[in-house]
C-alpha cells in the first residue's frame, strides 16, 4: 500500500502557540488540525471592487462522522457524478483519531485516495465523505500501480479528474522524496490514470515504458481542468517560466482522447503551425502567477471564464475572469482574507454545487489540512 510512515502520537492543543511559531510547509499542517476554525473576514482587494460576497458554510470533514479514521485531507478535486453526488480526488489522506480531550492521534498518511459524496446540496455536505477503503475502513491508495515500477520513495498525487465517454480519467503527479521530512519531495513527471468506475481502482496509463505523459520540466497538466460546452476539455498545467515566477500553460483535447497524448494540442501565440500546436515546446503562458492548485470554469452568470485559487501573494482567496480559456485574464481580485495561523492552501471551485446559473458558486479552502466550504455570491 502507498502509505508513508508518520510519527504516531497525541497532539495537545496547548502546544499550538509554540508550534505555530516555527516555519511550516502545507504538509506540516496536520499538527494544527484541532486548533479550531478562525473567522476569515472578507477583505478588499488591492485592485478593483470585490465581485461579490462570501460566507463560510463550515468544515466539510468531520472526523467523528467519517466513514474511515480520517483526520485531514488535501487536494479536494471533485468531479460531478451522473444522478447527483460527486467524486473527490485527494492527494493525501491523514489517518488517525480525534479524541475527546482535543488531541489528534496520527497513525499514517495515504498518498493518493478518493471519496464519494452523495450529497448534492452544499448545506448537507458536511461529514458526508465516504472514502474508498478496505474491509477494515482504512483508506486505500487510488492507484493500482505495477509494483515493479513502484519504490518506497515514490508516490502518486491525484490532481483534477474528468468523466469521459469510456469512464473516468485523473491527472496525477509522480513525486519522489529526497529526505526524511514530510515536505522533502519533488515532481518527476505528470501522468494519467483511468477507471471504468468512479471509485476505481485506477490504473496508471503508460507512455512508452514509463508512466510520465509530461516530464519534470514540462507543465504539470491537470493543475486545473474543465470540460467546456464547445466540445473540448481544457487542461491547465503550472510551470516555472523563470526562477521565482509561475505561470500556467493550456492544453486541449477531445473527451474521447483524454488518455492519448497524441490527442493533445497546446496554446502557443508564436507557434509555427498556428495558435494550437502539437509541439509542447511552443506552448505560451496563458495565466501568470498561479499556485500549484486552482480551478477554472465557465460562469454563465458572468458570461466569462472564472479562475479561483489561493492568492499566492496575499494568502487569501482570489478570482480572475477572462473572455476565453486562454485569456486575457484580469488581475486577481481577492474575495477572502486568510489568517496567518490558518495555513490556507488549495482553494478551488466545486462545480457540483454551483447554483443559479453561476450567480452563486461554492469553493473549498484547506485550513490546517482540512477542507472548509464557502459560498461566493456575485452581484
């Protein structure tokens, strides 16, 4: 099983102040799981008016109501299911126990998993995750990988997924650890996996003799995606055009060709073969200053494409709009501030809950490695 060992122990809330003074990566947020949600006031953006109002609905993960011993999770990419409900891809699942005295016993971390949520209303979603698990309720890794190609230092992190005519495809990052710390990892490629059933098991697709469809210096396609009414699936991939800067490239593919790398074309302003090119080296940045995780959708109410993400500069949640999937994208406008001790990360829209033709959208934000749900109502 794809489980990273974690130090087991009970974590006392009274130690929060001392612990939070130390520098911490997102993956260390498990130590702050039970510090309690802090109020996050709406904050004015640096440029342009706030496009609407935001209110917190509440935590989505309730450990004591969970179908499995889960005390934290990351990723939280969802795919709407036929007949209602949604499938959630999780790049890590923190297994453990929440005790009455307010401590967490952390048992281990499953790198890559899934959960199904039957709730169709955001107001009834809290505590409704049903994790893909074994007969004992322990969350299972998402992928059924060839064990000969798997080593203890490699892990698969699911990213965004999409329903296709043949089943379900999920993009994932191939990660290698280089040290003992929970944040000591680097991406070595980007792959695709497939399952006929939403809950899996998912089989990583091979590209030649390996699993990487895109290598470590190419964009991490699957950072965000959406199936557009124009008949294309648009897939965004984050990359570093130069040290210290981030951007997103854009690929498109027909739904029936998602699992075939030869079916992808890339948006390139200077491509010799036209705006859409088969040559990934000719891809152009379409969105600047993007985090590792974000979402893009078409919003009928705004008559525009909507990107939502954690603000990499301000630490809150920001939105931006564009007339086309490739832009031009407006500058980010912050819609939600985040407390410095909340360790916020991974904001993204959850399209399964959108209402009123896009006038109201719902998004998740990870705080201390748990997803919280918010409603954003546009004017």
